[in-house]
C-alpha cells in the first residue's frame, strides 16, 4: 500500500467516519476548510483505483465504502513510520516523544502498565 497524500488521508478519515456513503455525505464529515465537491470526487476515485474503496451504483449515484479498516491503515502506516524514521525501533519512537516533551512521565507509566497487562494475557 502506498502512502496517502494529505488530501487522500483527509478523505479516508471522512469515509471511515461515515461508513458507506456518497461524496456529499463524505463532504459533510470533513472539517473546514472543506475541499470543493469535484476535488473530493476526484480524490475518492483515486482512492478507489488504489484499492482502498469499493463502490456500487445505486440509481444514478455511486456509493462508496472502505475496503480497508482504519485500524489496518494505522498499523501499516505506523509500521512504515517506525521503520523509515526510527530504525525499526519502537523504543526510539517513544524516546523521540519523551525528548520532544510530547509524552509525560505519567503517560509513560500508563504505557508501561498497558504493556505489563498485555503480557499477562
């Protein structure tokens, strides 16, 4: 799966939020500033060509739905970020956020608790 553009990610966020829908419904789920209808329609067609959306014709309107879940996209995307920017090390990723003061010691303790609880399953 290739990396999505910002415009494509914005569209996919609206589509995941909507579920199945048409361009008009997706547009309603995009925060301002919203792209023009025709721009979103073009982006949706590109996402369909990339295999991220499925479509079906209902009357004279195309209805689209995600072909990949948001969770699966996140897993793929985050794996790429960790591989490309953090030498495939999640430890380096966490360290980056600590150094940037984006992760507090309390949040880090919460993460450790989640890891320890996950290992007990």
